[in-house]
C-alpha cells in the first residue's frame, strides 16, 4: 500500500484525535451543561484537504436547518473551473431518449414552477470510521450530514418538457467537475426513472434561501429527498435519459452494498451488490458533546433523527449501555424528508463517567441497530450513537 505524505499526515492527526481545523474556543456555557450557543460553533472539521472534504461538528445539530457555511462538504475532484459554471457559459443540456433535446440557462429554468423542500443530505460514507474491521475511504465520523431547505424546480417538469421516449428507464446526471488526471473516470451517476419523476426530486438553485454556494454545487444540483447524497449531483450540466443505468466506475462499481449480510473481508460476487439508494434510520446526539463535563442539575440532552423514505417514530436514550431505554420527546418542525429534533430532560443520579446512547425507530419499524452490517466500502453506518461525558459534583 502506498500512502501519500499528505494523507499520512492527515491519518496521523486523525489517529491522535486531532482534526485539521481545531476550534480552540469551546464556549464556557457548553462545558457547564447549558445549550450551546450556535454562534460559537467552530469551523468544519476537514477530513481531506484536497479536494476539500469536511464534516460538520455535531454540536451544530441543535438547530433544525444546517447553515450553508457549516454544511459538510464532499466531492471527488473539487469544484469545476470557474468559466465552466459562469453565468455566461453555464447551460443545462437535457437529451438522450427525449423527443426534443433542451438547452436551458438558469433563467430559463426559473420559468418552471418554483418548489422548496427541506431534506437531509447525507454522504453514504458518514460514520465509516466506526465500521470494524476498518475500511478504506474518507474516515467520516458523525457529521457528513446536514438538513437544509432546497429550492428549485422539479426534475419531472424539465423531463416532461423534453418529452420522454418509451424506452426511458434511467436518468444520467453529470456535473461540470473534472478529475485532475484525465484517465480518472468522471463522477457520472444515474437514478431510476421512477425517482427522477417523483414530484419531490429537485434541481435546486437555492440552499436555505440563498443562491447555491459553489462548494454545494452552484449554479444547480440534484436533490433526491430520502436518498443518500451520491445521487445529489452538484454543478449539474447534463441530464441524459437512457434505457440503462449509467456506465462507469461511480455507478457500476462504487456506491454499492451487498444485498445480504456478508462476513468482513470475504470475497463477493459482483452480482450481489446493489446501488445505495434510500437512507436508513439514524439518530445523533448533538448535546452534550463528547468529553463534556456536566453538573448534577438537569441536562437537556438534544439531537436529531431521520430516516430515508419513512418518518421518525421514536427516539430512545440509554444511560446504562443499552440495558434500559427511555423515550425522548420529538420537538420542532415535522416535515417528510427533514430530520426531526428531539430532547430528553436528564437528571443524572450519580457522578462520574456516563455514556449516553441513542437509537431511533422509523414509521416502517426499522430500528437503529447497535452496529451496522459491515460492507466493503463502509456505507450506511447507522449504529447507536454514543457520547461519553462526565457528571461532576
Ligand atoms: N458533481 C459532483 N456531484 C457530487 C459529488 C461529486 O464528486 N461531483 N459528490 C457527491 C457526494 S459523494 C456527496 S456526499 C455530496 C456532498 O454534497 P455537499 O458537499 O453539498 O454536502 O455531493 C455529491 N455530488
Ligand atoms: Mo458521499
């Protein structure tokens, strides 16, 4: 195995538990066990510096919407060259198995009905660092996820305007970003026609009421609510309607999981792997933070929970390593593809170290497991979330 100096450096820092960007100013209120002040939150935690892959510190998840500048960032090659996505040059081309190919400017697109949906966007590799045995790839911990309001137009409306031919089965999505080395495959993805025609699948040009930021796909990205973020193509330029799934590495090899549970590191036949699509039920503890000291007074434990195409039914907490569970209160906005905030008023009865665990159950009866099934790429981690803290006197 060869390790570049850069990644070795990053690996060593990560091994020491040091993120590349460290916020030294932990708010005093947080240490005292009060709700954290959002304005005091630190920057993103970089996992890879080039291209920039960075996760959101989980203390940010005490708010319903994740602010744009605190939303996790992930891409394979970094943003495209500026001239490719400038207002003068950027176009959305729609072709393939259509009656009439389209070439649209952003203003043309804005002629379609404007739609806003709040949705969780989560990297398939979020939580990869927790799989055992360890798997290669960006060692995301808990923050490669966020919840934002996405505004744009329905992909369905654009496809309807182009007119679908009867052989249409998949919709290929291509962004303007390019690998540094031309021999590296493009990030070409496709989604089945059914998902493409779903009225909630969007081509978004705004994020939380602001023009889409460059790092999040300006001027236009795909949002597939309920599905993992690998389908949420950023810097979108080409929509190609096809009879088959997209060819190439990022659809046919990457972003696949075994259909049935497999033993770690056992060989697998290619046919038993299917594309990652819907998210799985998951919850996170946003407060108190890992390593925090809390007083003996009541503490409002806070967090978020979400699922893929189902809604959150319950969130439970355990303070005794999963022997007993207590139900948290679901609070705040309740929207189909958004996460749900939860709270639990905890009155610690003993001092010393305590591990807080949480698990969610969705409306389809899926329960967040203690640990997720191992898979070769470390996707879809949704094991119980855990935070170790100390109760002081
Ligand atoms: N064009 C393009 N779109 C992309 C990617 C990419 O490399 N290129 N990465 C995908 C992956 S793997 C993730 S997790 C999300 C991250 O979206 P965000 O940076 O807005 O959080 O973008 C997706 N869209
Ligand atoms: Mo991802």
